[in-house]
C-alpha cells in the first residue's frame, strides 16, 4: 500500500479543486497499474470539513495513523505544504521509503509505474 502525499489546499499553482482532481488522477493511475494507493485527503474531505480547524486536525491525525500502515510514501508536486511536510517527517521517523515525483503530468503519462 502506497501513501499518496500531495497538496490539498490551494497554492501558488493550483486551486483546491485542481489539487483534488490531480490526486484522483494519481490514484486512478496507480489503481489501473496494479498499485494500491491511499490518498487520505480524498477520503477525509468527503466526511470532514477542511475549513473547520478541529475537523481538519482530526483528518490530519487519522491520515498520519494510516500513513504508518503503508509500505512507501510517494510525494507529488514541487510545492510541499505544511501538511505534506508533516507526512514526510513521519515517514522519515518511521523509516518508510519516500519517493519524490515533482512532475505529476509527466508521471501520469507513463504507461506502467514502478513501485
């Protein structure tokens, strides 16, 4: 199981909606290539309100718990949000391998992905 680390909130390059669509595309690409990928920000934003700080914190904490169950962390994009940084730091602390994929569009064009 691969933990997908990508931005959720709007940043200098993308709106929140665009970031969500990118995460969906990443997970779809993983799934059709036989990789079980988990993007917790897609799941928790469906049941928790990211604009309510207590619910955002709850989602982040649950996400970090799920990260600890994963084999690898794949970091997408060239902008690292504070939430992503916390995920990277936990992966490092737990000695979970981290793969950085700065060019999401180029990665999505690859027919078969390597884990």
